[in-house]
C-alpha cells in the first residue's frame, strides 16, 4: 500500500444480497492523496479478496475533497464490490468440450457368454435342462423353439466439442466438409479412440454478432471388440480381426438336437458382422 494513504472501513459498510446474483458492498474512507490511481491502488491492496464467499469484482473511489496542495486533507469515498464474476466469452480459436453418459434400449437374443448363468427344472422332470448356448427367452412348442430375446438398457457415451471459427474459415467448402463427415465413423484414431469407435452424429452452428461462428460437433462412441464368444461361435478371434464398434452384429439360428435333454433347440449357428457406416478422416472437420 502507498504509505501516504490511510483507509478505514465505514460504520455503514457490508450491505449485500444473496441468490444467483448475490452481491456484497464494503464502504471505506480513504485519505492522503489527490490522485485517483493512487487511491484505487491502495484500496485494491487494502480490501479482502472475498466477502461472504463472493469474489472482489472491482473497487471504486469518489472524491469528497481534493486539494493538490494539501494532501493530508484529501478525502475519498471508497467502495469494494463483490459478486460472481461474469463468464468469460470464448474467443475465436478457442474450444469447449463436454461429455454425456446416457443410454437406450436394445433387443438382445444372447446373454453375455463370459458371465455365469443359472438354470433350474421343475420337480419330476427327467433328463437334462435344454442348453440353448446362451439364447434368451426361448420357448418350445412341440419340435419347434423360438428365441424371443429381451429388451435391455444399453449405456451410451457421447461427447460434444464447441469451437469458434473466424468468418474466413466458415466457407461454403468447409460447411460441405462437415456435411460429408456427418453420419460417418473415424477411419483413424480420434480423440484417443481407435479407428471405428467414433460416429459423427451432427453439428450445430451459429454466427455470433457477425464477428465469428460458434459450432458444436456431436459424437457417439462404441468400443471395438475382438475374440469374444456368442454361444459356440467365436467372433473376431483370428489375428488382426476386430468387430468395429459401429458394425452391426447379427445371428442366424438353427435347430439342434440336444441329446442330453432329448429336445430340439434353437442355437446360434452363424454370426455376421456387417459394416453399416462409411468411414472418413475427421481431420476435415478442422478440429
């Protein structure tokens, strides 16, 4: 603090309000200088950084008596204003990332093969329990069996990135690049995710007062898998084989004779992994 300046807090200091726009106000008497900048420098050094959990926003000084030839008599009313700082407006070239963990419903016909399952039979029934090799919700009518499956909750991971582009960047050609990438998966690693795991599900853009563009890109993630089993079928078990996260896996069931149970049962006989999305380089998005 400047040595010639003295500051005391006033009796009627410390008013304020609470809530989302909470404020605090502290009032001071400042003496010893005719310079506004000197008074403000001393006041900023003197007041606390926080008040009632709120941050110091700014200090203000209003002259009551100023005489450049009589500095000890110079008198100022000082104010320290506290509150919640305004959110910084992102500038061109900056970016913001968010993520979301949600989910939806998926219909499945096979249980997780790697996890233990239990089965039981009623008293008086002879023979072994029919083995459907992980098939779920199977019903048997005579010599026919039907795999009904079940609807389960499926977790989903999505993330968004908001970027700020100059007007010079937001050309028609660049917007065409965004449109081209929409609905495609990453052909190489993207944001730490392996090729095939990230699906670009769209973008939203708006111009901010004519100065630049705010564009939010949305992505969904589904992990790649390899060397896993469904019933008696090994999926992507060979060297270099992989089921990409967004490939569609479906099963073909056939009738099998379960000798131990003495019944004909439906079991997964074939598995198909079909690509349903084109892939591309997300570097075209410029992010």
